[in-house]
C-alpha cells in the first residue's frame, strides 16, 4: 500500500476517491445484499428508533450475516448457527444492546458483548449490527479495515496479518478509526462516516496483490466459539459413499414429535409441529365452509391491493410474495406474520409503495423471497393459512 494512503497520512480527498470505487469492487451477485446492509437495514433501524426503540428482526440478521459471508471469507456453519436463534431472542438481544449503546456511546464494547450472546454471533458480526444502527460512528470489524488501521504497526504483515476477532482487537480498531476521523474532520470540517472508511479499506484490500491466505488465526477467545473459525486441515480422502437422501426440515420436525426440540426451516424460522401434522392428514372435501373461507380470502386480497394501491392486473406482475415482504420490512416483522391486520396497520402508519419497486426484482431478491415464501404456512405464528 502506498505510504500516502496509510491511516496517519491519507487525505480526505484520497479517501473519497478510493471509497467511491467501492461499488466496482463488490461482486454483482451480492449487490442486492450490499444495498440491504448499507441502506435498507440502517433506514429500518432509524425508523424504529424514531418510533420508540431500535431492534433487529431475525430476517434482517440472517440477511446481514449472508452479506458478511459473501462479502468476506465464507464460513458455512455460521449461517446455520445464526438461523438457530429464535425470533424473540434476536429482537430482545439486539434491543438490549442498542439500548446500552444509546444510553452511553462509550459502552459500545458492552453492546457488542451483549449481542455476542446470540448463537453464531461474535464481536465481528455484532459490530456489523451496531454499525447498521450507527453507521456514522461505529465501524464494522472487517478484515480489511482492521489490517488497514494496523498497517503501520511494527509487527504488521499487511493484508495477510492474522486476526483473532476478539473484543480487545475491536477496541483497538475502534480507537484508531476515531483518531483517523478526528484528524480528517479537523482538517476539512466535514464529517467522515465510519462506513466510508470501511469501504475505502475494502477497496484497498481487494486491489492489493494476494500474498497468502487471509484467515483469522483462531476464533474469539472471549466465549465466541461460533464465529470466525478457519477451516480445519484437510483429511485424507476416504472411499466415497453413495449420498443418502436428504431429509427436509418438515420430516425432521415430524420425527421429533410434539415434545421434540424446535425445528427450523431453510429461512431460519421455527416450524409448527401441530399444524404440520394436521396438514399431512388426508384432505377433506372443500364443502360449504371451505367455499366461505375462499371467498373471505379473496376479499382480503382485494383489500390488500387497495391498501397498497395496485390493481389486480398490476399485482399479477409482482414477484410472488413481494407485497407481503414490503409490508413486513416496513413494519419490522417476519414475512409469515403479515395478514390483513398488518396491511391495515402499514397503511395507517403512512407507509406507501414507491412506483416500480415491486415489479423489477433482481435474482438475489427473488431468491430471498423464494426462501421466505416456501413453506411459510408451516411456521409458528403464520398468518398464511
């Protein structure tokens, strides 16, 4: 890295020039996830804070983790661990952490430690959540940002420096970032958001010639064994066995029985054993009551379209589930918790559909919706039945 780009020397103009190249360094396949991390989730959190209190929903947490894994080093077990947290645990834990930080910004490390109680969440992932809450002041503990800010250390190995992903290291990153921000802001009298420095470090790291593997030496030593583990050493190849048929989460749920441990679907939501058992029984004829239910559902669909201000013809052009997802995101609830009452609340709170936002979805958004829609009626608390 050029000496003039180091944290002690870089100018504000150079920082801007470098982070402006960030979109070109982000792979096309995660542009949607990146938009969610940098704009959508921070905006949702800001709205919640304005309305009373900030917290993250499970869908938002899993989306941020998916971005983190695809944006940096992929660790396959992390997503599963994060998805095993309950909806209530995610809401309550993130609410507590944000409340700690809001009460006293100097307690950022305490807020990080609080969020690290969630399964699969260590200091790095927790810092991502807190960065979405306050992108101006709180940095995300990314590999590139840590290495950039510690570049001038005597023992630094540049972009190959090993990272332990501990709270102690995050404090060092945080302090150095604030020093850099204070220097630039005193020179130019212009705010330097932490997220801009993060983008700049990412660009520098991605454009640097690769010198070796960029993996953390170990996981956080402060009780966060779920996160940031380097892959185990390769084992000797064994004779291949024929693949066993994959057992889906619904089958797993039925095998566990009514007293079994919670089972989660592909989107990370807990399944409803009683409803699944009921739905596997022989279907009955529709009958008079069934016809009445169908008519009621049609009336509700018509009411939903009126609240979102779209015609039936327009709604047919929307990707499956897009309308419900829009309401869920604006209200900060899970997709399967959206019913006609939530549409009424959404409209009453002044939310509206922007022209064209539900019609043209990219592949990433379609895949995300597919996960939410598939089997949503089988989840606990579902209103899609």
